[in-house]
């Protein structure tokens, strides 16, 4: 998954440097193999409670010490492997032209309406999470979006000042729900695999970003 995210960022041609942050040197070797720079996370950012904004802030501090002063930063999470370089370019164009400070990629909810969420109580007794006021015809519901970690843009100065990607004000940038899939568990991975096979069959080509390097192997990397 990391190869596709790195390749999408590199192939966009937008960035002075593409960085992968991790506490695992093995991940760093993979990142460098595909053309990214590697930033080793400090121990305080290498645990389950670490926040993405702190990780991004640390990476930004590292590149600034290297003399790179970006006007804007972009975060593309590797668990969104179907994002393409054209998605990044399209979102950058909107971000730049509309002079936005924060912009978050989102996908529309499909087939499911979050307003109708129910939770299970004792003995599997159901309860409306948001109350029954939303139990109306679906046409009456406000269109909703789900954030995806595919492409987050922020102006560097505003990011530093607010220490957030969801800063004030943040704007939404809708993208194709197929390519915006966010993989967090095994079910998401299975759905992503189905999407790749289905879109390949439909369009006659893979929906994945072209990777401009041989496939990484530990042996090949050591020899390279």
C-alpha cells in the first residue's frame, strides 16, 4: 500500500520532498526504495496514542531543519492505496484557486445513511444513536460525507498555528468513493481488492497508481 501512496505523490510532481514517517527502519527502507525520504519517529510518537497531527508536525520540523520551507503541506495516508496522482493534482488546484487554509478529502456515503445509525444495548435491544427524528424518507436527509485520509491539504503557517488538519475553517474536497476507500481492517482490505478487480475489468486497466520501480524485496534492496 505504501508504494502506491508514495508513487501517487511523486508522480504528481507537486512536492519538493515526499516523506514517509515511521518508527520502523524496515518501513523506511521500503519508502526509500520507492523514492520517498524517510523520517524516523521519536519514541513518544511511536505508540498507539500518538496523534497524526503530531507526526506531521515532527516531519515538518525535520524538513525545515533541512532548509525546506513549504508554503503548504499534504498528508496522504498509505491505507488509502487507490488514490491517484490526478486526485492529488485536482485537490491541489481547488485548494490553491479557492485560497483555502485547510482541505480534507471526503467520500459520499453510499447505500448507508449515518443518520439512521443504531446501537445495540442489553440483550441486543436497539436504540437510535441520533434519536428517531432522522427516521424519515431518505430523500429528506441532508447529503453527508465521510472523511477519508487520502488527501489532506493545509497551509503550513495555519497548520503550525492551529496544530490541526481540521483547522478553522476546514473545507471538504469530495473524491471518487472507489479511490477514496480507507483501509482500517480486514473487511476494508477485502473490499479494496474487489474494487481493484472490478474496476480493472470494467475499464480495461488497473485503477492503481503506476509504480515506477521494481517490487521491493529485502534482498533486492540490500543488493541495490
